[in-house]
C-alpha cells in the first residue's frame, strides 16, 4: 500500500525479515542478542555514571569515553528493541518514517563513533608524545568542541541522503531482507535512478571513515615510535597498556563495519546469512565490548566499579 504525494509515493510500511535463512531459530537467536544488548545498556550507563560523578575523571580520555558511551547507547537502542520484537514476536512491519529515522540514527551515530575513536587516538598521541603539554593542549573546552564537531559531521553527512531517499518513489516490493533499515537496503527498493544516492553514500563513507582511519593510523605510528624510545621496560609496558584497550575497541568497530559496508556494495557472493549476522554484530558488539574493555583495562574505572560493588575503597 502506497501513500502518494505530489512528487513521490512511498509505502506505509516496510517488512523486515530478521535473519533470512534462520527463521526457525529466530526465537533462540534472540536470547544471546538480548543478553548482549542488556550488557551494553548496563555497562555504558555504569561508565557514564562513574565519569559524571567522579570529578577526578573529568579528563580528556574519560570525557571522550563518556561521549562514546552515549553514542553506543543510542546506536544499540536504535535497532535492538525492534530486532528483538521481530525475532520473538514476529513484529516484522516498520512504519515508513520510523524506517527512515532508523537509517538516520544508524549512519549518523556510526559516523560519530568513528569520529570519537579518532579523537581518542589523538588524545593518546598527545598524552604519550607530549605528556607535559597534554592538559594545556586538550582542555575541557577543546574536548567539548571536538565532540560537537564529530556530532555535527555525522548529522551533516547523513541528512542529505535521508532527504534524497524520502523524495523518491518506491516499487511494490517493500521487503527488507535484514533486521533493521539501512541506507543501501532501503535504496534497493526505490523505483528510480539511484546512482547519485549511491555515489554520495559511497564517497561520503570513504571520506569520513577513511579520514578517521588515516588519523588513527598516523597517531599510533607516532605513538609506537615514541614508545620504542622509552628508557625502561616498565615505562614501555605502561604506555602500551594505555593504548591496548583503545586498539581493541577500534578493531571491534571497524572490522564488522567495513565488512558490512563493502558486502552491501561489492559482496554479491557472500552468503546472505553471513552478511546479516555481521550487520547485526556491527551495531551490537562494539557497544557491548566498549565498557567491558575499558572497565577491565582502565584502572580508575575498574577501581570505582569494585568500590561500588564491594562498598569499600579499592
């Protein structure tokens, strides 16, 4: 059923299939996904609470970590409730505008997460390579401006292709063969020339993610050069330890994200079930792992969690 306007027509709703090929296992697959989502919610709320209430943690690394927690909460909550409703209650329909809102949130906050990982890499670079000037270079005001710039970049990048899609006519096929609305999946249902949309999405993604990856790579090359010059093994291990958690977070985000992005455009021979599972993990695993990795690897956060659980000083 289509809703018609003067210049375009669009369906009242889309049908999300969930995980095609594993329909018989949807009910059981939902349990680990739900557990991962709960870990993501609880873990990121704990990180936010610790950073907010402990003024000694109002430093660049922890302020960026708080921003990352907010981003992870938004990113996971934009898809997981609907995904669980599909898997458990067969609620496959999603209203047209709700689908476009989901597209916006997924891509905007994926861009924000990528930008925050870049900002955190810059923070580690300044902290290790210029330790005496770290507090004067990355002041709270600069950290706030970096966070705002990353947010604005995501909003400005994603808004145009959401508006472009909303003004295009759709075919009679309203089925999206995955668990959530994604730009390329929605674009495949359009009955019009989508080359401009595809080119904008592809070039924008390569520019945004490519820029972030280049900055992260350069930052860690410079960090590695500095670390290898440290005079003692203890200093080397301490510097490496501060970066190890961040590297794990970077890999957990970019590997499934790039696989999903490239498979949508070039992976015609990749089994659909593999693509869909990676697409689900891309929006759920990083939000779940980030608070766990930082909680285990970051002494200050780990000590506050232990203190809160045991009711005594660490």
